[in-house]
C-alpha cells in the first residue's frame, strides 16, 4: 500500500481567482470631438502631448501583455496543495471544456431576473445557509455571470465570472435561488440558474491511484475507490473536468463502450471527448468473461496502466455511472489520497468454482448473475 501522506480534505477551502469586471455607468451625453488641430498651442506643447500619448499607450499595452501572461500561468499551474486556499486549478480555457447543453436544467440568463413587463420592485435578500460545494458557472448565452453583493436581483453588481468555470461555493440562500462565492477576495452571490451543482464532487489522486467521491452540501466523503490512470506517455491530464452526460442518457446508450485499441469497457462515464471513467478493458463487447486480467492486477497494485482514462473495477464504475449526474465536478491531481478504499478488491482466481464455471476473464466485483465469484 502506498505511503500515507498528511491528510488533505479534497474540495475543502479552495478559492477560485475569478475575473472581476467593474460596472461602468452609461454616459448619456454626447461629448464634442476635440483634436490637436483644434487647440491653439505651441509646437513645444504639441510635442509634449504627443509624448504623453505615446507613454500612456505603452503602459496600456504592457498591462495587457502582463495580464495575458498571468491568465496563461493560471491555466497551466496547479498548487502544491490541490484544494488549499491558493488553488487556481479551476481556471480552464473554453477549449478545454465541452459546449455542454443545459438539457433538463433551466439555465436562463441572470439578467432575465431583472426584466419584466411590470414595474421594478425592490426584493429582499435571503439569508445564506451553511452549504459548501463545488459547481460550474454555466450561462445560457455563454457570457459572463454577474456576481452581486447580496442575494437579490436588485443588489449591486460587484463583479462577474466567465461561463464554464469551476467555483467554490460557500453558502446558499434560504430560498435556494442564490449561491455564495468569493470574487476578488470578497463574498458575493450568483443566481442559481447560472451555477450547475450536482449531488457529488469527485477528486482523482494520481499519486496513489485513488478516486474520492464527496457529497455536495457538506463535502463529506462518500466513497473511496482504487483506480488506474494513464501510464507513462499516456498520462491522464492534471486539471479540472465535469461529467458531460446525464445518468438517463448514459444508462440508455453507454452500458458498453468502444475503447481505444479495439477493446471495450462497461459503464463508461464521459468527462471530456477523450477521457472517461470506465471498467477494465474487455476483448469482446458484451462478453463479461473476456476481461483483461493484467489490467485488473495493475489496478490492485495501484499502478497507472490505462491509455489516459480512469479505469475502475466494474462495481465502482457502475456506482459512478448510476449516481453521478451531469455537471459532477472532477478534479484530477498529482497528490496522494490519505484514505483507504471503502470496499475490498478480491484477488483473481484460477480454475473453476463449485458449479464448474471458470473464473477466467471475470472481474470479481462484477454484479452479473453469471459471475462465478458471486456463486460463493
């Protein structure tokens, strides 16, 4: 068993560095256009004004370049403490995430809360309850979501955050219409229609090949699985994802999945176009007795052995498949998990069981009624 590291509660107290867009008051009056040619100034003054303009332009360009460099650094850097206060791992580029539809989620624009045929009336901010979770900002238009000082559509806008961004949630209004987040070191509220929060949040620890499932609401640990991530040259990326398919759609279409290398897997749950949670690989689609036994042994040994996906035994892959809905947050880190797996992982057996059924090719955790391990 891998050496234990100091305890870390995944999804604990991380803060996300969210982009703040200060609100600018509209200008209703039209300013007259003035140029240097309209000014009665000397050549010396013209030269001075020109130099000032050049200097200001240079400062503006320098600031813009510096800002871009800072953003790129956030995209490619993970902190040593994966869920600590300084975490910026959730800042992903739009190209890293699928253009996911809201399906059954009523993700309307927060601005619609302020638009009505009736005259605007003052609303009362709701008290924030004790609620901690992880979610994704997702707006119907793909634009920014406003962050307000209080849980009210009439409250002052203190900033905004881009769509498709992982956010740490620090509370929820009593009417469940607003989530409390942190922006620019200040707490603010985002309309719940723009925050996708699933029942669970998942962390994948590549350091000792573990998957931890946490309950959104109090972030208590629900399950710890043994896994097998990408081997050398095919490493599973260290970054944030979210589950992109619904449980309903998954059960209907993806009980068996075609995998890379002309093999197949059970209970595939997609987190990107290239990466999934799924069972160990099988040689024949639909044949439960055709599992690759070397892959199962690698999982038992805590070895990275996949082509990039996160392999699980059938029992664990099935649990994620049936319980973790769309927008479940998945954070993949290099650190080790300090918790042991929730359930046992039986060793492979040779020969046949008492009924004369061969153990060969079966995952010992497969709940299939024909599994010879289940007859004992």
